[in-house]
C-alpha cells in the first residue's frame, strides 16, 4: 500500500516529464513493443493459418533453435562473422575520425558561404541509392570501359580485373561507405560544435590559447559526450551490415565473397529459395542479441568512468 | 550587433595558410561527393543511343532532353507524387520533432525520476524489432492505416537514434545553471523548456529536423508496404519501383513471356537518371533552411540577455 | 507561466486525441469490412460478392475505369465484382509474402514459379486447395487447358492454382543478329550444340572487333540434358532417365565438357570478360553490337524480338521442347486460403479463362477507348492503350485474347501445336519439399552463388574450380539434400506409377 502511495506521489511529482514522454512512449509501444511479440517465429516453423498472423504463430510447430542453425553450419559462418565485424569496426573508427575532423574543419572555415557550399555537396551521396552508387563504382572499375583501367592503359600499366580480385575490395568498400556517410554524420558533430558556449573560447583567448589549443582543450572535450553516444549506438549495430553496399557495389561477384560476404548477404542468398520467415527472423534476433550484449557491456564500462556519458 | 560580430572574428579566426589547407580538404572531399551527382545529371541529358554505344561519358557526343520528356509524359502522376512527398515530409517532420523534442528533454533531466527507464525503453527498440509482418499487422489491422497518408507518416515519427542524439545535445549545450536560473525565476519545467532550453538547442533541433526531413523524403519502403492507391505514391517510391522492376525483370529474363512483354516498356538508363535528378533536386534547395543553424551557430549573446 | 502550462497540456491532449482518433478510425474501418464480408457469406447468392484480386504488373492509369466496366459485366454474369489491385513486378513477391502472412483479406492472387513462389506458398498454406472447386465451378477451365497444366501444377497431389493457358513447354533457341548473318553469309541451320556454334563465332570475332560474338549475362548456363530438382541448384535427373536417380551435377561428364567449351569460348574472346558480373546486355541489343545469344522461345517470338530491337533477329533451336514444372507454373491465379468467397472466386476464374469478352476487357481495356476491333478476333490499339497496358500472359487464358493487327491468323494454332510438341520432363509433377533440409539448402545456395556464374560463363578454369566447388557443396550438405530428394522422389514414383 505504502509502495503504491509512494509510486503515485512520484508520478504526480514527475507529471510534466511523464506527459512529455507519453506520445513517444505510446509510439514505441505500438510500433516497436507490440510487434516484438512476433519474434517467437524465430523458434517456430511458420505456416499460414486462415485466421491471420497470430493464429498462424500459435498453430505453427515449435522447432527450438533449429532456425538458427543455418547461420553456423558451415565454415562460411567464420567468414561472414569476421567480415561483418571487421568492416563495422573500420567504419566506426574511420567514420568517427573523419566526421569529427570534417566538422571541426567546416566550423573553422573563415568563409561561411563556402562552408555551406561544401557541406551541401557532402550531403549529396546520401541521396543516391546503392543501385546507383553501384553504377558509378562500375564506371570506374569496369575492366573494359572503366576509367581506372583507361588511366592505367595511358600510363602503360597492366589493366586490373577489379571485380574478380578480392584484395582491393576491403579498401574500396571502406572508401565507398566513408564517402557516402561522412557528410551526413558530420552534421551531428557540427551542430554540437555550434552548441558550445562561445564564452569558453573567449576565456581561452584571454588566457592566450591559440587555435590548436582551443580545438584540443575545448572543442574535442565538449564533443566527447556526443562521440561516446554515437559510438555506443554504432556498437549496437555491429552485427548488421549495409546490404546494398555489400551486394550492389561488388555486383554480387562470386569471386569476391571471401571479402564481401556478410551476415545480411548470406541470409539473403541462403533464404532466396526457401523463403522461411522463421529463419530470417532468427538471423535478425541473433544480430540484435550480439549487439545488445556488446552495448550493455560497453555502456557499463562508460558508466564506470563517466556516469553522464552513458546511454542509460 | 556589428560589434559582436567583429569581436567574434578576432578570437575565432583561423590563420590564412591553415584556412587554405582546411578549404582544400573540405573542398576536395565535397567535390568527390558532388562529382557522381553531376555525372547523374550528365547521363540524364545524354542521348539514349549514344549511351548504348559509348557508355558513360563526361562529355557525350550527343545531348538530349528525351529522358525528361519521357518522365514528364506521366504529367499529373509526377506532380501528385511531389505533392504526397512534400506533405508527408512537412507534416511528418513537425510531428516527429514534437515527439522527439519532448521525449528527449524529459530523459535528459536529472530530476526526472524515471529517466533511466525511459532511456532504456527507447534504446531497446533500436536493437530489437518485431520484423516486417508484425509491424505490418499493427499498422494495418490495429491502427487501420493501410492506404492512408498516415501510414507514410506515423511509422517514421519517432526514432530512438534521434532521441539519444538530442538528449546528448540538451545535456551538453544547456548548462544546468540555466535551468536552475529558470526555476528561480519561477518558471515551471515546461516554461523553462520553451523559454530557455529550446532557443539554446536550436542546432540540435535543426539536426534532428534535418534528419527526419531527409528520412521522410527518402522513404519508399512504407509506401511499398502500405500503399495500393496510386494517388498516394510518393516520389522516391516511384523511383524505387522503376529500379526494382528493372532488376527483377532482368533477373528473370530467361522467362520468355515475362522478358518479351515486360521489358518493352521499361524506362531506359537515361530516364532513370532523370528520375534521380527530379527526386533529389528539390530537397537540395530545402537544405540551406536547416543549415544556417549548424554552420553559423547561434548568436548566443542575444539568447542569454 | 500557468498559461504556458495550459497550452502545453493542450498540445499533448491534441496529440493524444489525434492518436486515439486515428486508431478509432482504424478499428471502425476494420469492423466495416468484417461485417461486409460475413454478410456476403451468410446470405448465399443474393448480395453481390466483392472479390479482391491482387495481380502482378505496373499499375495502370486507367485501371479504375476499366475495373468499373469489368464489374458491370461480371455482376450480370456471375453476380460478383472484383477489385483489381496491381503490384509492380519487383515488389510483388515481398509485398504478397507480408500480406499473406498477416492474413490480409484477399480472394484471388497471381502466383508463379518466379514470383510469389507457387509451390512454396502452397505448402505454407497461403492458397486454398481447389480440387473440388475446379470440379464444381471450373469445368470450363478443365476443358480449355491442356491437361498437362493441371497435372504438372499439382503440389503433393492437389491443385492450388489455375495455370494460364499459354505456351506449355520451354524450348531454348540460339538467336542471331540477322544483319551479321547475312553480311557473312553464315549457315545457322547447321547450328545446334555449343560446339557447332564455334566457326560462326570465329568469323565474327575476326571480322567485327566491336561486336560481342556471344552476348551472355551472369545467369547463363550451358544447355545440358538434365531436369533440375530446384532451378539452378546442382541436383538433377537425366532427361531420359529410367531409374530416376538424382545426380550431383558437379560429378557428371556433361558438365565437365560443357564448361570446357565455355572456357574455350571465354579465352578466345567470344564472351565479354566481365560476363560473370553482367546483369543486362540491353545496350548491346539496342546498338546491334552482338551476334548471337540463347533465349527461351515461344511461337512467333522472332517477330516480337525483331520488332522490339528494330532489326531482324533469326533463330535456330538449341534443344528440344520440354515441359518442366517451372514452365507449367509460369503464370497462375490462386484463391487465397482466407477467401470469404471461394466459390465466386472460382466462378470468376472460370469466366476469365473461357469468356473472350471478359478476358479481353481485362487485357486490353474498353473497346472504343483503348482498342478497336478490326475483325472477328482481331484488334488494333488506340492511342489511349498506353494508359492500360497489361502484362497479357499473367491474366489467364492467352488463347482467347484478340490478335493484334500484325499477328498471323493462325497464331493460337501455332501455340497449340507447340504445346503438343512438348515432351514431358521426368520430374513434371514432382515438387521437392525442402522443409527438412532448409538449413542445408541455405548453405548450398550460398556456395552456388559463389561459384556458379564464374564457372558457367567460363570465367574460371573448370579443371580446378569444378572440384573446388564440389568440395564446398559437399561441406555445405549437398549429399544430405540429394538423399532427401531421392527418398521423396522414390515415394512419388511409387505413388504415381512412374
């Protein structure tokens, strides 16, 4: 009874905040939490029932962890896990460095008009679908008509069969994703820099700090909370790969699979013929779980050092 | 005002050599980003036959407006799609900014007892989702949104990623002291939020508004799932349908009847590129509207006084 | 301050209200359809049944207009109306999967071996079994269709869909750019096997440096005498098999010799060096810079090809016409498992496949608006036809559609002859149930994607890669899959006296 009373008191005390989270919380309930019940399909052999989806779930047979097995059954499992993890780590680290550098550079440019033009330009790749990015990559890398091989021919170098030689692809893929994402991601950092209290810089000036010292001792530390959050969030997605990047850009070339096959492409190719939604749900659940464990762990570490920097 | 600007210049300016280096760095990267897009424009203006003969060329031997003529043939369909996209983008961005701004402010405040719970409540949805079919059922059967414009707006209204970013913006760019000062002035939590916090978080809010604008503008998947009515098809979805149709038909070209019948009316390379230009063009002009908040920053003094 | 607070609560209340209203609307709409549905079912044939029909193709501008005309006609004929909903080719499979899984109300839907997979979804329970309905309301269908269609599209002994009456067997032909054939006076009639093609390719390669002699895409596969259990997976029986033994394609001499030839062609430069990643050679067709390729044919296909490329294309057979499972299931209409009006749906399908008026209205639109008749069964497109251009083959019986003005009068006779010429493939009517080995199939499929294109197009050396691929297939569990296929096949043979 007392607990209930205490709870009610808390609710009243926090009522403004609770009202503020209410619309969002309802949204999460409808669009995220209710659909989450569907995840049980991962443990079922899904068959349609004429009374709709939930009836189908109830009527389908339990199969335990069978739906997960295809992810681990061959030695491809090692390759796809390695590729997914390594590429994501590379994207997180390089993407972070480049985006922050770009944001600092843009914020420091003397001519703001130019800064705006640059920034608008950097955003354009975000609008091109992977299919179209794939065309461009091809117009550079095609062995017959590609620009790179034409340049090579001009210098008298041997042409390269780009789409059948795996050794270049880790670099190509990382370049492409950076090219596509840096403009978008740097906005977050740029906005954070703009939110920094200008009086901090004034004070630093009075102390005789030069530009570099200001960047090092004011801009970067003030950016660290957002950097932490962005990194934590990216860690949660570390088992997911951008399907379009790994499928469209290498033109689904079989000889490149050793460096381009990731969990998402493996699942897509594997389930193309059978279309078992149980198995694709299982794959998604596995990706989420690993991400979840990693975030919880890294969040705990962050919390230990800086309580406010953590996600929750 | 002039004085403030001048003063800002003094302590906030880069030395000329470094300015040149920075300009080169940002400029070259920006060029690399713009270049493919220019290429898209060029291809869309290339003569179809020339493209088949010569492949992609920076300066094609024959130019043509055929592709745009082809796209505009559909006339009102294209215009209606623009209408749908613009409506969804504007209304969606407003709704989503409201939802996200309130939610993230609440969980950024240390005095909110349940902040950790609600942070986690949001964050958890970033990792786990129920998948396509259950979401589809909620939208169509529980909420009954199938074939309505709301099925393009509501599913994208809230996003935990944005909430987490905006929460961080609030807590870094709005010092606690300001909120305390608001309290002392006798403003309630809500008054403090509107009068003191919002103006200080404009760069953050603009970022979220921009992201959500782009999200709505680029979305085609919700239309694929929920829209049957051809009058409610947004622009990106139109573009995407052309792309996926083409890929699908090419993949199944060994099927004789499909190959013979379906391929004959497929738009060509040039018209697809023209679609990309038409679908991206307008949003580029909307961009500067947000940009001023995170390129120039705020005239902080004005807010504080 | 208090005013501010009030306005804030107002905002929230409004937001909440919106959400509530929206959801309320939703449930109301839901109830609406439910009552309508049950009403139709309850009172036998008095109220008009409203059928929902999902079919494949680019949505057409004038669909609503034509739909209205169709309904006038069907209401009178069978007291039913249809609501035609078209979904684009590329989206069809995904959207239908989601809708079927969520129990969306629908009555009729398009299905095929290549879109919203017929066998798979029949097994999962998406379609209603129609054996009895066909007997009761589908006599017209049974009369018009070549029996091989209904026999070949049985899944585990039952019919789940109505195949469209169209070309039944599949036959591969070599297509030639006739301008080049004439220019070098080449004898194409002597061509049939890959090897017999070589002298011609050689001539072209030597004289026309800009032309791709053999225009292939990554999906290409040399013609071999097999009937595959699953398309493009290396398990098959020989076309002339007597014992129905399932063989591993990678252990057959046929594959070895076919790939040796491909490799030879590739190294001689007859094939584009980038063939293993090429998805389309449309640009070659458009510019005429190709000499030959292989394609599935149907009667009069040469005319269609020539018309669409703008220069003459000739063909010569590359193999015999065989009736495969997938060619039988090239285009079907099924009744949804959750249909409220299965009987009316079957009546409608029966009418669609037998009644030329309805069939042509669905296909070509309204007479006088989209087309005009220029003979008993001939028509001519009017300018507005571009607003109603449907994929004819997907909408039922092809053989009762009006001929176009350029078609020869005996077009449909040619189709009938072609259909009769088809030889039944050994696995016709057998559909493998992959449920028990879905894990292995997923792995095998990945191995296939890795090696298939580069091997089949001659891009890599078969001497080493056949063994390499085979080893990986075995590691992925191909033998387990083959054993499962064999046991199901043996059971099927016993049940069907094959």
